[in-house]
C-alpha cells in the first residue's frame, strides 16, 4: 500500500510539475522579471532615511535585506539566487516538482483516511478541496506577491497561512465528509475564523511597481495553482489504478 501510494504520488507530482512549470514560465515568470527591474531601480535610488536605517524588503516568502555599509563598516553579502535563464528555469521546475510530490502524498493520505477509493473523479474532488485550502483561502488575505511589493513580516505571514490552510481543510472535511448539522456549523466557523482574525497587514509603503502587474500576477498564480491541483488529482487517481493493474498476482 505504501509503495503504491508513493509510486502514484511520484507519477502524479511529476506530471503536475511539468504542466505547472510550463505555465509559470509562460505566464508568471515574465511578470517576476519585470517586477525585479522595478525593484532594482528603486534600490538604486538614494535612500531618504537616515544612514543607520536597516531596509528589509520581504516578497513572495523570501527576505531580501539591504544594509548600509556605514553601519557595520563592511558590506553585507547578497542573498544567493539562481542565475537567469536555464538555472532559474531548473530551480523553478525542481521546486514545483518537490511541491507536487508532497501535495500528492497529502492528497493520497487524505483519500485513504476518508476511506475513498482513489479514482480520477474522487482525486479531482479532493484536489479542488486542496486548492481551496492551500491556495484560494490564504490568497483572500495574502495575495501572491511580486518582488518589490510591500509585505508583512515573513513569520507572521507563514503563521497565518498555515492556520488558514489547516482551518479551511478541517472545515471542508466537516462539511463535505461528515455532513451532520453540527459538523456543518463547525465547518463554517472554521472556514471564516482565519479571515475574521485577519491576515497580517503590510505597512502600505509606496511602491514603483504598477498595480496592473500585481493584479495580473495574483490572478495568473491562482489560475496556475488550480490547474496544478487538478492535474494532481486526476493523475493520482489514474496512476493509482495503473499500478493496481501492473501489480503481480501471487498464487
């Protein structure tokens, strides 16, 4: 059972990563590159704050710090990033592959825990729930961010994201699986609780990045995430049945 689960997850995660990586390179990577140009131009402008200030910009889950050399008497080493072109494409594909396999393992475990037979249909239904919990619900409070966009502290965003994803997943389970009046009421409470608590807010500092770029990036990122999860669900159900057909029969 475990070998079959892992094998199906590897196949489905790979297929989802191939599709998602292609969409990322075509739809979101050009926006990221354009936003990085704006960020570079903004960092090249003379700082209006005091020389002893520490400027930290957080975007997309990564911290980029720029520290005035006059504070410590030396230069701060820049954060490592993959080079443009093929290296960046390779690291994007690798990160998407790791995420795809990990999410597929969670999807398969959820199907087995809920006593659902993995098929493309049930896989797709659970994958849509995964998209709602992991992508759409957190995006209602923390939209996908481009480089140069102002953001709340990383630790606060990570905590709220985890809380929202877990709360949404539990809420969907109580509503769609348990289906009792009391569990439906509890599920609705779990769905709205993180948003009532509120996502961490940024300082709303001025940014040179056009608002249209941010809107396009958020919409395209969510669209890619939906396709990513849909392929995970369909491919996992297909791969699970495929390995069942090729499993050796013992006398």
